[in-house]
């Protein structure tokens, strides 16, 4: 039972940090263009 006193707050803090990192990445534009890099690989043209 004593382990719950440590694990519950620790898990809440971990989830809070994960949500903060996700929204930080979302606000910085990390997820704006998900199809661009995939299409760029297909259109790579190495002709001389």
C-alpha cells in the first residue's frame, strides 16, 4: 500500500510531462506537414 503513495503521483507527473511535450511539439509546428517528407523521397531525382 505504501508503494501507491509513490507510484500514483509519479505516474501523474509522467503523464503531465508527456502531455506538455506533445503540446509543445504541436505548437512549434512539428506536425504541420506529415505528407511532405514522404513525397520528397519519392520525387528525389538524382539525374546528372
